[in-house]
C-alpha cells in the first residue's frame, strides 16, 4: 500500500496552523459583531442550478471549476464554490424579506477544481460578510470598512492596497456591452476560444481573462468609466466621498472586474504584493440583481469574501492560549485525588494537563514540553496534610499550598504574571 496522502488541493490543519486559522476567523467574527452583523451558516452543497444562475454559466467557476455530482435521487448537486449565492438562497427560501436590511457574517469551506498553488487550494476557506436590502452607497462604505478593520486587527492592512471601481448600473452596463461587443467582434481573430464563447453571452468577462492574447486585445478595449450614466457616476462618487471621510486609503482601478456575473456598481479588492501572483486577500462588491436572478424578489446586496489561507500567510501568530497547569500525582491515592481535583479546576476555567503514567521526572518533562506554567505535585504526604506542592515552572520556585486554596493562589499568580508582562511591554 502506498503512503497515504491528502487529496491533491487539500491540506491538513495541524494544531499550529489551526491556531492561526481560528485567529483569523475569530478576529473577523469579532469585527463583524462590532458592526452589528449576525452569524449564519448554510450547507456546503446546493442544487447546481443555484450557482449556474447566480454566478453565471459563462464564468470559469461554473464552466470549469465546480465539483458537481448527481445524487442517488438523480438531482444535480454542487459543492459550493463560494458563499454568497448560498446566503442569498437562504434569504429567499426562508422568507426573510421582512427582516431587511440583513447584515450577515459567515465562514466556511468552499471548493473549486483548479490548479493548486500558493494560497489557493481545491478545498479552501473563506470569511464572508453580506448586507441584503441596503441600496445606499453608505452601505458600500461600511462593508469596505469592515474589511479594512479585519485586516487592521490582523496587522495586515499596512501591507495591502484597496482598489475600487464602478461596474455601473444595468443601464450603463447595457450601453457598455454594445460598445464592447463591437470592439471584440472587430478583434475576434485574436481572442481565445473561451473569450469567443463569452462574446455573445457576457463580453465583460473577457476583460478578466488571464490569456496573454486576450490581455493584448484588452489593452485597447473601451473603458466602462466612459460609459457610466449620471446615476452610476454619482453613486461611485458617493462611495469615494465616504471612504475619504472614513480615512480609508484607496486607488481607483478602472481595470478591476470581479470574477462573477452578479456584480453591479461598486467592485473592490484588497491586494498585497507579499503573496506573489495570488495577491487578492479580500474581494467583493455590490450585486443588486443576484437575488432576483435566482428567483427571489428584487433586493439590493453587497458583500465580500476573504481567503482564510491567504490571510493566514500574512497574519502574525495569535497570542498563545492560556498556559496549562500540570497535575503530577504520586501514588494510587493521589491518582484518584488528581482526577477529582482536575475536574474541579477545569470547572473553574483552568486548563489542566494530567499525565496518565510515569514517575515525577517524566511527568515534569511532559509538563515543560507542553509549556505548562505550574505543576501541582501531590503524594501521600501532601494528601495527609491537605496540601499540594505548587511549583512555578518558569522560576523553579516551589511551595506548599492548602488544597482548598489552590485555585485562588493560581489566580493570584496569573495576575502577577500579567502585571509583569505589561511592565515588560511598557519598558
């Protein structure tokens, strides 16, 4: 039997990585909470039609990258390639129109069949915020502000640049589409096969092509900025004024076209030069037509998603968890007492490590390996006196403490350690 390996494009999150993963998610969750977002969770697979209608059949995601399968009942199902469509489906199927505006946060796995590379896997994870039922440009500013605050808390924002663009309202896009079709038709012979297929159905997707020949054609393509109507221009100007007022630095990037069909008006990305080619860490925009497109009522929407794996590559390691306390019992009576003591101390919120075997030396070695702050040593002599030997594993100091005062003593020592740490930081 060959050596077992994870499926290509997937990876294991071992404890050190999982700590950073959880740090990213918890940071985003905490920031979203300060803005009044509520957390939701949707299934990791949906009917294939949801993504075909919502994301767009001409996108690479739908045409090339989705993990779709037929279940035993003959239904076509798909592992979600992104989180927004599922949230919008949940809004429609649960009849939440009376709860608008809805401000939602979620995090979870998504799946795309593509070539694995740095920061991009076939099973990946995202943090995601969405606001439904708020068509005002001020909402765009808030959503971008949430993203900026998440990056700030993760100490990443200084290494990122916010790029924004306007994709226009449906009227502007229709006018631009005609101009774009005329341009690409005149250069049809230089387009890739994928772009030729997109020409009739969604020519704006060609602007996002990674094909070198398409990029050369795109260099001379007409700009959407020149075809925005007055309403679209004013909307984008309002977003920019809001970002200026919020103190959020940005760059207008007229080439920015988000990769999914449902975007309108504001599109934005936070990008970095510290991840090589995969520079986008958070991306999103407004999608006022999506919910109607999947069969729901006309409802404004805007949101963003951030790749957790990419954020992990940039984020500093989280502060260490509370260091455990090791209980080291010596003898059968102490072993029994240790089980009771460990349960009581855990009920008080303390992290307790209790080795199952070995002499005191081996158990203390294990405690040091686990970076325990203290060892509680108890044998027959200590039990007879109703005390334990409390050893500070940093200083080596050891003293007797009454068993019924142990938790209070540990709390006092924890406060003293925190005070010393704060003093070191101030110095």
